[in-house]
C-alpha cells in the first residue's frame, strides 16, 4: 500500500517537474521574443521621431521661402499701385512685368473685378483665391506629414512599453516555475505552477492582440 502511494507521489512529482520545465522553457522563449519586439518598436519610435524632425526642419525652410516670396509680391504690387496712382504707365508696366509667375494669375483675376472703379472688388490680389504659394502649400503638407510621423512614433513607443511589460510578466512566470522546482510540498508546487501558468497564458493571449514588428 505504501509502495503504491509512493509510486503515485513519484509520478505526480515527475509530472510537476515536466510542467515546470515546459513552463520555464516556454516563458524563457516568450521573454526573449517580447524583449526583441520591444527593441524593434523602440527602433520604430526613434525612426518616426527622426522623420518628424526632418519634416519640421523642411517646414521651417519652406515657410521661410514662402514668406520671402510674399514680401516680394507685396513690394512689387505696392510699387505698381504707386506708379498707377501717379499715372506713370511705363513704370507700372515695368513692375507688372516683374511680378512673380505665381502672383500673376491672382493679379489678373483681381484686375477683372475692376478694383480701381468697383467698391465691391477685393482690396488686393492677395485676397483672391487664385493667390497661392506652392512653398506655403508644401509647408502645410510637410507639417501634416510630420504630425502623422509623430503619432506613429507615439504608437510605437506605447507598443514598446507593452512588450516590455510582457517581458516582466513572462519573467515572473519563469520565477514561479523555477521556485516550484525548489519546493518539496506538492500543494505549494502546484500553486506556484498555477500562478506561473496563468501569468504565462494570460500574457500570451494579450500579446496576440498586439502588432508585430519584424524589421525596423
């Protein structure tokens, strides 16, 4: 009778050893995978912020060019207005011939409203829908792209943090599995293995909902 009980205990201990070993192996691999994913998403975060920074530098450059172009348009237009007011047609034509190409459509559309005689005409060509600066539009586009890259970087940072939390949870699972192998009390071993197993399975299920990054 004692021999049968002893054999049963031996089989139970052997089974618990196998469970602990399997949990240790799986949790160790999962820990390494989570650490790898955390590093990959950290790299994605860094690249996202780098792209956003580069685009914001380009935004500043394009905005500066747009401001200079606007100043040129305003200056030449004022000179045209002054020459026209003094009825110096030759000087007015001189300045009109030197309008920038982007300004000419807006100026022509403004003249079509008869601004010199009509009180309802826009006060300047700069109020016309036709007045558009390609550099300003490019700056707006780059600004939106930079904002999108920043959001991508923030999302990558959150995912890196999630995977790092998974590392901690899997490491905890490894700890419980390892501690169970040190104990000789069956109930204590089963309790530790159950805690470790629940941590492991719960974390695996949670990780299944997260995106995977294989390359940076």
